[in-house]
């Protein structure tokens, strides 16, 4: 059932009700999970979709008994990646946005929280995390480290770090669910971005309705079927104000994909919805019980005789030595076997399929990442 | 300042490999490229000793390099294969008639027997006639469907064990992107397989699966191979062009993205609850089909009855 928002509408109140009804129907799935009142952590960036999510939550809580959204919401805003003044302004606007609905929000600094050993949260509704944060150790400043990486890796690592922080905050507040405000466009871009950096098998958790990588806490995306147009109309009709824009670094694969998707959508309007439907049908090949330490995804068990990893490692080997060295001859049996690629394997894909997945392994090679992320030696 | 060849042969580097970024001299590059194809063939167990293999030849760079490399490796490593060339004439004036001359040149240079099949003989229509009927937007569907069947028929006539096509890494990455954009789940599952085929069909293999298009061009250029380099006159309108443009833009930012996309495709699978089409045979022509009547028969019927849109989306 697709809502076509008529360009000319007769009565404003009817339109508002229509959109609200529609958006609620789309959220039905998430509501069905809420059989009893549960604590939910809601992550806001201040962008358009966060703004709409906030409003929907407020409306849900104010409904009559049988339709009421049965959650105890906690709100979270992560900051500390952009310029200090910009971060401060965004944070103040989000706090004000939440207080308009009588909600309290935690504003957490990414660098400070990620590197601290415990999960203690700052005071609610305060921007002290931004104002008081000084860089004592530049090596430990996530913002600086992200700047050192290539833009593509930076975008990817930022997402993984944020996810990690969401889970930690949720467990501190004893929330079993986390809501994030991704919409069809963001999810289509995320699917293609994951595909091009080698995370094709992680699509089910990264782009699907629920992210089940943690045993106790699920990350849900209640707005995954809502389009940009619907967001735009909702904001206009309800006279809401979004306070920030999504931040994807320029000159990265992700920004190229974002431009590509919006251009293609103009000529082929079904593009984004088709991509999202495809995301719903993809899972990964047989899973290894071991997990990547960085993104917590399961490793893939490769059943094919030859894979892209082997091809890449072999290319590196073959470009760095003479033909006579390609094959080892075993001294005892005089049998030729392919060159032991172990050296190149560890230099091109450190810890692969052992402690890190393919993409995290490639990210790990970039300077700076090893400073903040230690591979735990015990499996 | 001249950079020494990374492979340690002592000569100065002449080029930079797009795949790994290493600087190599010409001979080491040839050696590396050929050995990689050999690695792919042996690791993925594409051929068996004594097999006859039809190399799908279009006269373009991919099939010319494929024919050249297979011949070289067959001799160097003694695969024991019986190689031959198979070419399809779609009847596109100004494109296919010229490239067929190149294929004939390949036949003479590599001393391989050549068989040419044409759409006119097989189906009674040339691509020019088809485009006149249906316009320029969906013609790649016709050409692709007809060509696959034509290759199968040709291979059956030649009595070969398998068909080797010149699909390179860029082609496969584009196909993965295109299938995601179009929501084609069934194809998404199969497109990264190095060897495709099923019961009752002649398998098709892609020995150049992990070779970058740029490297194939470099190989052909430095080896001074003769190939036909114009693209199909109908190509600009194809949907694949969008995926190709995206891939080219991304390759500039991160050249390894091509291998990353192939890896993603290899590790993706379809969820169990998704219903995929099952394979059976066409009731009309007895070729492999997922529907009761195969796509080629449907398209042909549409053309013959004057309903060209029959079978198109």
C-alpha cells in the first residue's frame, strides 16, 4: 500500500491525519514487539528524520490507552566530530527540541565516551561534554583519528563507533531496544555503500529492520519504509524544524553513491524502493560462530574453491617477487606447492576471519586506527 | 627518477599496476598477469585434462586477451586442452561485421578453428531489424538472451566440454551493482560464480574473473595484440551504463572497490524464505528455462507476431 501524497490538498487537518495514520501503519511492526512497556533508547542526530521520529514518539505516547505506544523513552545525541561551535549549536537546538515535548536528552561526546572504561553518562540536557572537552591526548581523540583516515574509511569507522556507543548507553540505561531514524533513502545509500566496501554479507543487520548482533539489545529502524518526500511533507505540515544535516565526508565512496542514487532516482523513480526491497531479501552465507571484534558481525564461511581474498593476496605476491619464487619446493619430497602467502596475507588483511572481518581488516591497516582499537588477544 | 621494478628483476619499472599499485616492468607485468590467470584456473579447477574448450570470441579486447592467454598457458603449463573459437554474428552493421574480421585474424594468429553462428540463421532476425521494430531502449535484452542461447547451440555443435568467456572483474562488479539496483535476486546469487551452468547445460567459465579491465587493456596494448575497440552502437542507452559510470567514479577514489564488490557478491546469499524460480525446460525448444516457455521463444514470438513488447518488463 503506497501513499501518494496529493500535491494539492483540500483541508490541512485531513492531510495531517492522513500522514500520521500512514506513518503509524508503517510502524506497526515495531509496535507489535511492544507487548509490555519497555525501555527504549532513541538516537537523534537532529536531522529531518530524527525530528520526525521525535514527533511520532511524542504522538504515540499521547494516544489513548489501546493505541498508546508502550515505551519509556530515553533520548541520546552523539557529538564531538564536527567543529566545536557547530557541535554546541546543534546540541543546544536538539535539547530545546526535546524540551518542547518535555523530554530529557543525554548529549554524549564520542571521544570521551568511547575511550572511557565505564559507561557512566553525563547529566541530562547539558552541553558540558562539548564545552569542557579538551584534547589532553591527541592520539586518543576520535575526531583527530578520523581525520587521518581516508574519507571512505572515516565514514565507515564512525558508524561502527557510534553503534558501539549506542549499545553501551542502552545497557547502562537497561534498555532492550534502540530506535534509529534511518529512512528509505539512507538505507538505500547504506546498502550500496556496504556493498562497495566489502560488507555485502552484513546487509541483513546493517540495513534491515532489526540489528540483532547483540545478544540482549536490538537496534530497530521503525522508519525504514518512510521516504524523503513523506518526511518533507510531515515536517512542513506540522511546522517542525530540523536542526542539522546528515554528514557524509566528501570525496568518499559514500558521497559518490549518495549523488548517484539521487540522480538515478530522478530518471527511474523506483530505484530507492527497489534497492530497499532487495535489502530485505539478502542474508549471508553460512555463518561461523566467531565474530569480528570491531563491527560484531559474524564471519563468512567461504565454501567456494577460490575467493576474491585469495586473488588479491596472490596479486600482491606475484607483483613483489620473481617467478622462480612463486612456488616453494619442499626439500624432502621435492613437491611444488604454491608460495606460502602468509606474509602477504597478514600484511594485506590483518587478523582476517580470525578477529576482524574483511572490511574491518582493511580499515585496520590505515594509520591511526591501531591507536584506538586494540585487538583483544584472547579469541 | 626511474623507479626499479617491484618484482626485483633489476630493470626499471615501465607501468603501475592498477590492481595493487605496484610499479613493474613490462615482462614482469606479463608474467604476473598470466600467472594470476593460471592461479585462477588451477585454484577454481575450471578445466580438466583433455577437455575441449570453446572461447567465446567477439574480437574485442577481453576475448582476444583470453584467447591469447589461454593458448600461452595451455602450452606453458601443459593443460592438455583443445581450444577453439566461437563467435556470434548479431547482424549489427558497422560494429559486428568489422569485429568479425578481427576474430578471423585471431583464428589465424592463434591457429584455432573458428565457428561463426548468426542470429539471422538461428532466429531469422538481425539486431538491426529488431531495433527497427522495438526501438533503442530494450534492445540489449533481446541481444543478450539470443546470444546466450546462440553460444549454447554453438557449443553443442562443436561438442565442447565448456565455454570460456572473457568477463573481467569490472564486468562482474557492474553486474552486481546492476542487479541490486534492479532488484534481480535470482541473478544476484549467480553472477559472481566463476563457473555457471547446471544439469544438462554446457558450463560457462570466466578465467579472467579477477583481472581488472585496465590491466587487460594494458596487456593487450604492450603485447601489441590485435583487437577491435569500438563499443556497440546501441550501448549508450543501456541501463548498465549507469552502473558502469558509478563504478568508474568509485574506482578513481578507491581502486580496490572492484574486488570489494566481488567479495560482497560472493558472500551474499538469499534468505531462505525468498522464493526463487526453479529450472526446467522450455516446452517449445527444449532449452533450459525458468518458465514454461523460455525467454528467447517469448521474444521471438513477439517479434514474429508484430508484438515487440511481448516479454519486455
